[in-house]
C-alpha cells in the first residue's frame, strides 16, 4: 500500500501528538480522605467494566438476531454465551457485593 508524503506526514504528526500526550506527566491532587480516593477509583473502574458489559450485550443481541435469520445453531449458541457473559460483566459490582455481603 503506497502512501503519499502528505499522508505519511499526517500520520507522523498524529503519532507524535499521542506520544507527547502519554509521556508528559500530569500532577494529580488527591482528596483529603484516602478512602474517598479509593472509592472513586473503584467506581470509575466498575463504570468502565459496566460499559464493556453493555457493549457485549449489544453485540450478543445482534449475533442472536443474525443466527435466527440464518438458522445457524452454532452462532446462536455463541450469541447466548456472549449474552450471559455480558450480563455477568455488566452486573459484576452487584454480584461481588452479593458474594461478599457488604
């Protein structure tokens, strides 16, 4: 695949900007209570996990719909397994709270 000089230059500048953004240290100011910081980080991480679970749920619904249209049992099984995994990932925090009792 041949690229023009302009495209190479745009890609190089984009990579440089990403590298600078990642490499430059940013000062983070913590809250007064360390437990609050840990809880905020936990909420953020579980929010990301919930978003991934919702994406999996959407993908599973599409996969099940396509399998019903094409009458493909293996794709249907994969769709239902993905659906179950998406539900578990989406509600991971609630499941952990139920297991630990806290």
